[in-house]
């Protein structure tokens, strides 16, 4: 199927240094905790938790860390009241930016997000101002060590919207509701390694920045937002190089 590799435009991720990975795992642990507290602490019977578990695995979060976060929720008597909030706005050159947060203090989070936008050339918008530019999709990337025709047919037969063959990988796009089914079918077909596998938000259109100074401003804005403890994910519709 035609098309470029969309997974290059997925939300910003941390680097590989230990400190950054630790922060990613801390955010994932919070998301696992909230998902497990909101339903059964069993990924097989809690679809929301299963999605977060897949996301954690994609980020190479150790299995022990995942299990500890779920067990903490299962055995906790705390009334931790985390609320999911989305902030939307624009960065330099009109790039759409969307932040998904989990917070126990809305005023703190709103102030931190607003400050990041205003200090780095962005503008915080109203709810719905940019979210319509994104679609919730499952993204699965695997090495191209497997027969292409087999992987394509398995994917398409199990809900894939798109199958892209790159130089070193196959990238499969699904609807969010077909993500688990498609991944399991690939596993059943013999796939052992996943380069990434998660449900995320992809832009329906992208904005290109050719000015290096403006690109640097946008990168700084995205990094500052991603560094905030209450921000779980940051998405934008920047056209990747």
C-alpha cells in the first residue's frame, strides 16, 4: 500500500539517557496506575489498561516495573484523584500542539502548560481548537525480517488501514479498536519483535518549518511541555524532515 512512514510523526519521545528513560517510566507508571484503578487490574479484562501496557512495552519499560505499577493500584486504598485533561494550542509557524495530562491539581497544570506556551512562541487555545486535526490510531512497526506478503495479508485481514514497507521495517496503521486484534494476529503469525506498538494520535495534515530558528523554538516548546510532570504525551502536526 502506498504512503510514507507515518510513525515518524508520532508524538515526541525521550532520549535514551538514563535520566530521560526514568522520567518516561515514571509517567507510564502513573498512567498504568490510573488505568488499573479505573477498572480491573487485569489487562485481559481491562481494555484501557491493556492499551497502556502495550504502550509501556513499546517504550521498553521493564516487565517488573509494569507489574509493580498495576499491583500498587490493586492494593492501594488511596483515593488518588488524577484527572485526565487535554490542552491544545499552537506553536511557532502555526504548528498544532496537543498535550494530554494526568493531574491531581488542575490549577498547577494549567499554569505550567500556559507558561510553557507563552515563553516559547506558542499560544494556548481552547478545547477543540486543534484536536480535530488528529486521529486516534494504532501504530505497529516490526523489522522487515518477515515475508512482506505474509505480513501484509495478516495485517489487512485483521483491520489494518495501511501497510508501509520501509528500508528496514514494516509499519502498520490501524483503528484504535483494531490495534490489539492486529497485533495479536502478527504475534500468532510468528512476529517476535516489535519496534513500536501503541495507540497514539496522528495528524491529518502537517505543517513544514524551513526556518531553523523557528524550528528550534518549536523543539524547545515541545521539550518544555514534555518535561512537565503532569504531561503524559505531546503531539504536534510538524512535517518531519
